[in-house]
């Protein structure tokens, strides 16, 4: 059983993760290390993280949908394919050795930061109408299955990857890209969650309180993103960049200190 003060810390961090994730993606960079911080093995941490993140994402997705700040047809295509990709990635993750999984984190996370740093001014305008509908659905399907697989296999940075893809490849503005990313992330989380439930890795006494905090964070963050748009989303993505580099630095050099 986890100590009360550790559970309180976890709840605060999952709230913060949900808030950031609903705006700019990357919430897993906070929530997954938080589960590891309280002493959970990595597979249990990943399972609990998917449980709390999946439930929290449901509420932010609903808020984006309610306010019509997403292209629901494109997002639905991505969601369907991401469900498949995430399921494959999660089942692979459960078979990978913990040390190898940690090495994958170190290799992949810097790539996310590089993409964001090189495209600091993207997402100001929505030019998605310039892409023919059939091509748009094909692109949405490809984005969904690739990012869904990444989400199931690794996780942190998934929402950020999705926002980048929707902005760069499909020419959405940041606010709509964030909404689309939430629907994609919701589906990939569901697929991963099913696999983790079946594996018996979720510790519900820990995951449920964290999920409640995540719901509040996701709902509040979605509201800020909808009202403030790109001017608010871009600085939050800079925060994600800092977290990405911080995690990379600690993973690679932490044992030297």
C-alpha cells in the first residue's frame, strides 16, 4: 500500500499532467514518472498511467467536441486506426524487458523536442480545407495508426506528436489540432487500457484517485485551450519541450550525480 503523502503527490502530478496534456500533449512526461516515483515497477506504472490518462482524456475530448473545436470526421478516422495501432504497441510493450524499455524512452523523447523546436511558429492558421477529402482521410488514418502504435509502445509525448502531425501534415491550427489529438489519444488510450486490464497490471487503489485528479486537470486544461487558442497552447508546448529534455538528461546522466 502506498503512503498517503505519496498518493497526495501523485494526485497533484496527475492533475498537472492532465491539464498540460489536454492543451499541448506530453502529460505522460509528468504522470508516468510520478507513478515510478512512488515506487511502482515500470509495467505497473504504465498500466496505472493508462487508466488515469484514459479516463481523464475522455473528459477533455468531450469538452473539445462540445465546443466544436475539432474536425470530428478526420479525428474519428484517426481514432479508429489509433485504436488498432495502440493495441499492437501495448502488447509489444508488455513483452519488452524493463531495461530495454527505458532505453527506448531515452532514444525517442529527444526527437519530439527537436520537431517542436524547429517548428515554433506552426499552427497559427487553419488551412486544412486545402487538402482534398479523400487524401485527408488517408492522412488521418496513417497518423492514427503510427501515433497509436507509439502511444501503446511508449506513451509520453503522444499528444504532442499528434498535434505536430495535424499541424504540419494536415495544416490545422493549434487549437483544432489539439482537439483532434484528444480524440485520437482517447481511442489509443482505450486500446492500451484494455490490454493492461487483461494483463492484470493495474493497481486500482492507486489508479482511481489519480484518475479523479486527472479528470479535473483535463477538463480545466481543455477549457483554457478552447478560450485562449494558439497564444496559450504554444507556451504550453514549450513547457513540454523543457520536460522532454529534462527527462532525457536525467535518464542519461542521472546516475553520474
